[in-house]
């Protein structure tokens, strides 16, 4: 076939660096941008095959999210705006690592395995974040698509969630929304305005929010969206990309890990602030108290606020819908206890990685999922949306039920159900705080986080650690879990687990306990156990001061 000849010719223009091996992980491929040209071309080929295979539009997002500016990466987006199917992650790794002479056989192998009809039309949407390497790497994706006679649409600079949204809109023939950036702004902002417009006595202070854009694409898009918000939300934007470096001492990941405010944000005492990450799919909130103490409201606090609000509305509406909150082992124990014991919400724990949470959330009428890092959203089943719509339109229902149903409808429209979305999550949180008349301090006081600590232990092979029970217990190496159990018993309200990193040659250690000193001591002792039993590299972990 002429297509295959062209693949051989064109791929030679996007040569693979010798010996480079990459793995398609939870967040796709990520590495130094200089090593990605061949990967991008090949992901253009793969997205085209996936489009022919599903008879639907597929997305390719060029981003390295919260990584440093010199890195880049790529994520594939499936037809409903979700992450690409697991088996295709394997194909992505296979194609990225194939040497030049093996590329065509690898491609034909995928075509054969998936019984792909190569005459089927293909459509691919491409987007990128603000990294300087993005334009040239996007072009490599587009080259890959055209090589297999696919059609492409280049959205240029968009947030990752916006591209997920476009793909979903396109494949639902506009039922989910309009597949344009303007359409995205209109849908979300109109729902937000309907939620907040009728809240009495909102002051300018209550409408004001400080946003740290991580010097990335999120800053650019918040600026564009502002005019749609009719001053119902008044944003002071910091780290807007005009001077600072992307993700450098700013952004959601920096704030979450460092537990401090980003550089470049002017915080006044008690003021609500939030940070996006580099591609605007994560968000965390924070404020400082009069004592100068920094207070972080991460994904666990966000999940608690949202699920509490939704549960109250479901009760008011008299709707019998099954709602659950999905977390990972990293969720703070206090949040799990509060939701389970006080709010009586169904809880589910999954392995780390957004795709695991997303799939688990789909099992319920309403699934709220957030990772502690601030990546999350809410999923509504078709049944749930239908029941809410019927109630909102039912002329015989009481005013209270109707009001609750209308609030639920607008809440659904402010949410990007395809993936975690900083902008969408920010609007949802702001609307909930307005409707409930809550300050950020009152939100923070719903429960108190247990002090915790995360550490990394460098080992020769992280895979010697195998886990079970959603990564909460280690089954190998022998004796490790027993050692962790006996260490945990030494401290009050303590819990600890270890898991191999998906992105580095390290084992990640998490510990929480009644005091910060206890959490730090437990984390260090568990790190020593990992170092000794799992083949630690370099010096023994030192105690934390």
C-alpha cells in the first residue's frame, strides 16, 4: 500500500534516538522535549489507527503537565474524552520503542490484531500547552496523521481538559456541547452564572479569587474566559506566563508537595487562592491564617466539599441515586473517616492513577473522584441526568424539590465530566461556596487533616515491591509488610504504605499519624525497612529534622 511506503519515508524524517526506551505511563509519554520528535510522529500514526478502529475522533494532547519547561509529552484521548484504552497504551509503547526498520512491522501487527479497515476514514484532534517545543512536536503528530490519510484539526494552544472536552463533544454530535473553545467557555460560564446569580448579598470580597496559573496554558485560558463570567467571579491572576518559568516554584504540584504558597502570589490573610498545574487538569486551594500559617485544601478537601453539596441536593430533591466518592491510598485518613462515618457516603479505594478512579466512578449514578494532588471530577450516569431533568421539568413537584433539581442540572453543566479540569473545578468550588455561604476557613474546618509525610527511597528495581488491596499492602519482598505493620503500631492514628513509582526508579513511602513528628518518624522508619528489604541504592535514608 502507498500509505506504508510513505510511513517508511516520512518516519526517516523523525528518527528515533539510538537506545532510547520510553514507557506509556498513567500520563502518557514524558521526557526531555529533544527526545520526542519520533514519538510524536508515531503517536500521530497510532491515533489515526485508533480513529479507524473506533470509527470516532481521537485526541492527541502535547503536554508534560507539571514537569519542568524543558520536558514535553503526549497523551492520547479516546472517543468519550477518556484516557486511551489500556491495550492501546501497550501499542503506544511498542511503536515508540520500535527501531526504524521495525516500525512498519509493528504498525502492521497492530492493524492485524485489531482487524482495522484501513479504508475507514480517520479524524484526529491535536492540542498543545505553552511549552516552546510544543509547536514543532504538534507538527510531528499532524505529519503522522496525514501519512496514513487521516484528517486532523489543530486546536493549537488549549488546556488538556479542553481537548478532552472537544473530543467528547465531537463524538456525541454536540449533545455534550459545542466542540470549540468558545463553546466550552459558554457552557461552563452560563451554568456558573445561573448557580451564583440568585445567591443573596454576595460581596465583591466573596466574588474575588487569587489564581496561580503556573505560568502555563491555564493562565492564558482563564484570561480568555473572564469576559464570559459577567463579574460573578473576579480573578486576580498571578504567574500568568509573562515573566516566570512554567511550573517553576509555582503551580498545584509545587504547592501540594512543598505545602507552601507559590512564588509570585500576593496573599492577604484569609484570602482564597488556588493553583493550577501546567496543563490545567489539577487544582488545589489554600489561604494563610492571621498567625501566618499556611492552610492547604487539596483534592481530598475538594472531594468532601463537592460530595457534601451533592448529597444535600439529592436529599432535598428526594432523588434515590447511588453516589460514591472514589479515592486512592494517598487520601488523608481524616477525609475518608469523615465521608464514611459522618456523611455516610459510599467510599471506594482504587490504585493510584486517574484512569483507575475514573473507571470506578462510572459504577455509580454519581461518582466523585479526586486524587490528593487535586486531579478529579464528578461523573453522572445517563440515568442520573435523566431523573434530574425529569424532576426539574415536573410541574407537580414542590418548590424545594424543583430548586434542588435545577441546582443539580446547572452543577452538571459546570462540570467537565471527561477528566479533571482546573477551570471547571474552580467554577464548581466557587459556586458551592457561594450557595452554601461558606468561607474558605469554614470549608477547611469540615475536618482536620492528619499530619502526613511522603518520601522516596532509591532502589535498584522498584518492581521487587508488589502490592495488593489498592496498593495499601505489600505482598513482596518477604517481611516488608510485617515490618510496616509493627512500625505503625508504635504511633497513634497511624497508617503507612509503600508502592513502586510508575515514573522513577524509586519506591514511594506514605505515612500519617496523630502528630507531624510521629508521621515524620514513621515515614523514616518505613523508608529504612524498604531500603534494607528491597535493595536500596546509595546511602541509608537519613532521619527528617
